[in-house]
C-alpha cells in the first residue's frame, strides 16, 4: 500500500505542471485557459486568481462538467501549494479533459510572485440567512444577490405604486433606494400606501418610507429627496448613478419630465400607472425599446385629463402594479428573464384580466427618435385645480 | 361585430360600460359609430379628424398607427382597445 507521499509523487509523474510565471503568462495572454480553484471555500474567500472558477475539491467531479462542458479547453488547476490540485488534475484527465495542467507551488507561490489576486466579496452569515431563498435560485444566487446589494434604484413617488415597489426592493436587498416625494402622510393615503402607517400622519413621506424600509432591511440605505421633481432639480437627482427609475408619479408633468430626463441620462424607467380598477405597466429602456413619448407623444390637454378629485383607486390595485414594477426592476438588475420593454401590460382588477399590447420605438419620437424635436425640459401646466403631489 | 374595450377614464362618457360592441369594418367606422352613440367621446378620441395624439387604438394588440391608422381593417370578433394616457400613481 502506497503512502501519501508516494502516491503524490506517482501522480505528479502522470500530470503536467506549470510554474506561477507560466500560469501568469497564460492569464495575461487570455489564451482561453480556465483557472480552476479546488481549495476550501474559506481559502477562496480570502483571495483567488482573477477570473478563476471555484469548485472545491470535494465536488470537483460532480460540478466540473457543468462549469466547463468543453473537455478540450485548457485548464489550470490550483490549490494552496500544488498537492491537492495534483490529484484534481489527475481526476480531470480521467474525466476526459485533455489539456490540464497543475499549478506547481499553488496559490502561495502565485502570491509570492506578487501576481494579482481577486478578493471576493462575501455575504455575511446574517445576509446568507436573510437572502437564503434568493441564494437557492440559480438565476439569483450569490452573484445576483451581490448585484442587488450594489444596485441603486430611484423611486419617483412614495405613494400607491412606490409603497409596494420600495418594500419589495428593500426586502430583496437592493442596496440603495432614492425616493423623491414632497408630500406628507395623510389619512387618505393609508388605504393603499402600505409603506406608511397611522403613527406617521403628517410626517414627510420620504422620512416615513426611510424608517419603514431601513427597519425592514438594515442592508438598505434610503436617500430621501423631499422635493417635487422639476426641470430645475431633475438633472441633479438623476445624475447620482441610478440603475433604474421606478415611476410611480401621479401627474402628467412629472411623467413627461421623468421620461425626457431618463432618455437623456440613459436610465431605464419601470413605468406604472393606475386609475380606479385598471393599471398599466411597462419598461422604457433608452436605446433598447420605446420611451413614454413613443407611446403617448404628448399629454392630453388639461380639460380632457381625468379629474384627480373624481379619480379614486381600489387599494390593492397599486399593490399589484407596484409589485410588477418591483419584479421588472429586479430582473433588470439581475439581467434575467424577458423584460417588458416594448410590451405594455394592461391589468383589469374587475375582470381579473391581463392584456398585452405592443409598443414600438417611434423613429419620429420627439425625444428618442432619429431627429428629436424636444431637446430641453418642458414644464407642462398642472392638470388639477387641487395641488398635485407626487 | 368588433368589441371595443372602454378604458376607465372614458367610462363616464359611455354610461359606465367596460366593453361595447360597435359597427364598422375599419377603425374610423367603429369610432364614428361610437361617437354617434356617445357624442362626448369625440373630443377624447379625435383631433382635426385624426386620432388624438394622447390616445392609442390597438387592434389585435398592435397600435393602429403602426398599421393603416384610421383605415386599419377591423374584422368581426376583433377586439379594439382604446387607451388614453393615464398618469395616476399615488
């Protein structure tokens, strides 16, 4: 029976090895080599070779064919000193990988040479517990959760649509939520604006939402903008690096302002609107699909716009539409699924029906078309006699 | 007979109906029939004889402006969706 040392020596005669310097040359030349890290996960967490894939030696045989289906692909296998990876290289050859080398001296030698190391950001044990149901979904996983934590989403309006959207985005761990709303919490809001509560009456909505959302998830930082979005402040607010805007405004002037600004700043808008029992939701993605002005080039004249006073809305409706907005926002951040760009969903709460119509980019669109005719912000007149709130 | 889906913002003008049947083999004829029965719709749907820029009409899920506009053909059993812009969000 061979000892460990004899077995290792035997295996090393059966595999090819390269030095750290040769491995570094491969990495620099981008020759298609894949670096496979077979150390324990806590070793990986303390740093690894840039671009390497992690399997861990224990699950190498199980996982490698999923990670590298092409068995002719050059593989550089490494561990900390080159011994565990020697056995791994041998196993990979037995699995049919034809171009496998072991990194002699392992990651320790790589670091001794001063070559670059990637420090993976890892979720804390609390985050692993909190987001465990996300981590179980392959479409999200740890990488997706990190994306969500890094993401910045601006909500226009902390009202009917902004309430459910912000709650679900915060719960999902979207790291930074900006909220624009000039209003204070009123009793008539509480039938649907679930981010607020009775003890917040009279409190600015952005502060009330900040308290609720940061209490829901300490990973979330809420940036409050207690102001009405105008042509004066829209560039300042939109230039703060947002990945997406959730439009939950309640008036046409703000809708068109958000649209024009988002096109010029190149920020996707997850659009939702509601009236009584019906809601509309879509994604306006500049450069990819249509914008709001492709759908409706201009607002209706004030005398034809539905009166705000006679509006009214079933309380749960913004819950449904705002949740679809949150879903679209998460998909956009995760780069997953089929987006709503170019599709307008029409939800009818009375019939419980969901219809879909096609929205195409209009080459003659005054803002995102080939020859734009609108090049600066338009302050449309207010549509209601009553003060308009976001 | 084509069915026309009436959006909530226009229901007050048609006595509260969510859907109406209308006569016509083109979008123009269907709208004409609706306006004849419900005159307040005229100002909501048309502007200078054309579709108003703040309202969309879909036949088979496609915006008629991307087809033949008011001349777009409508068959029996088709569903027309009238869709004026609506801004509510709070």
